[in-house]
C-alpha cells in the first residue's frame, strides 16, 4: 500500500518520493492518520475503507477551494485514491504548535477574509460531501432558509428518528424556520465543521484549519460551531469582527445552526445528544 501511495505522490508532485518512515498520528475519530517521510519530504496521510474514497475526493476539493482564496492556511491536498482496499488522501504535512493571542486574532481575520469568497449559484456546492462520516446534501438552492431546512435539519432529523430519537417539538420547529432564517445572507465559502479539533496553529504561530465539510452557506454557521464545544479564544472573535462584523441577530440564529451539529453527533455517537437537541429546540422556540 505505501509503495502505491508513494508512487502516486511522485506522479502528483513531480518529485521522487519513497516511504522510508511512517508513524501513526491522530486522524480524528473517523480516519486513521499517518505521517510519512523520506530523507527530504514529509506528508500526512488519512486512511479509511475503500468505499469512502468519495469522502476524500470531496475533502480535497474543499481544501483546494479554500486554499485558492489565499486567505487562511489549509493543508494543501496532494493526491487521493485507493490502494490495497484502503481509500487514502495525502496532504501537506504541517507541524502544529500552540499559537498565541496574535495567532487567534489572525485566525479570525483570515477566516473572515475567506468568508468574503462567494458564489453566484446560491447556497450549496458542486457535489455532496460528508460531515464527519454522515452524508451531507449540497444541492444548489437560491433560498438559504429552504436549503438549511431541507438539506441540513430535516435530513438529520430523518436519520435521528431512524436511530430512535424522539423530538416532540419537531413540527413546530420546522414550521418556524422560514421566519427564523429570513435574513437573506450572501452565500459564503464555509469550512462547515469548524470546531476546536479542526483548527490549530503551526509551530510558527500561523493559523490553520482542516478536515472541512465545505459548501457555500451563511457564514454564521462557522462562527456558531466555534462556540459549540467550549469556544475559541476571545481573540478569534475580536479578529473576525474587525474584518467582517457579525449581525446583531446572530445570537438568535446560533442555536439553530448548532442544532445541525448536535443532531449529527447523535447520529454518529448516540448517547445524550438527543436530549441536548431537544433542549436546543426549546431554546430556539422559546
């Protein structure tokens, strides 16, 4: 497998590469991650079942689009494919560090700059992708509320009910959504899965984001998710608002956008996320 991957890297980069060293590193809870190197070059490789190659193809496309905005740093995708019944994606290897206040200021500023990248086709993306390992529908739609209701919330609720989730206020919630999301945002290129585990700083303090679930949507979805699991440092929000200030009504929409991720966590992991979703629904309708 590693020989096949090394051959693909050589073809993609034009630089001869062979795997002389490989070590397991964190690849998240979905994939297996490895750092591979020879005497000159290093890469990060994620592996999964061969059936998941489309997930890696979509990840590479999302990273490429974010990279091409020339705003915030992302690991550059090198190549992807199937080797020995495993799907793989090869990415630029980045040495990560802890960062400082200025790093997080720049994280906010550069994410705000990325959110300026827009699309005249509306909300969605050129292909479906995944959020974690859950299928994510990105069919184009000119209406943000309709897009988010149908392709984000309704789909996750459908999966959650199959898993045994019970949501007594669901009909009331869906009926209220068109009015709650009637603010007509511009389509922004969003990361789509921007929690603390998918953002970091390099050893030199440069902010970097990775593991995207990219699409064009309301930029607030990214900011909302940064607040879902503990929040980013205050400097991040300061930097973001310097460049692209948030609407005062963002606080009312934040629990709506984070409900999507809470439902997805229930669909991925079960447990107490269903009750957390019901609390969020009550908050939204309250």
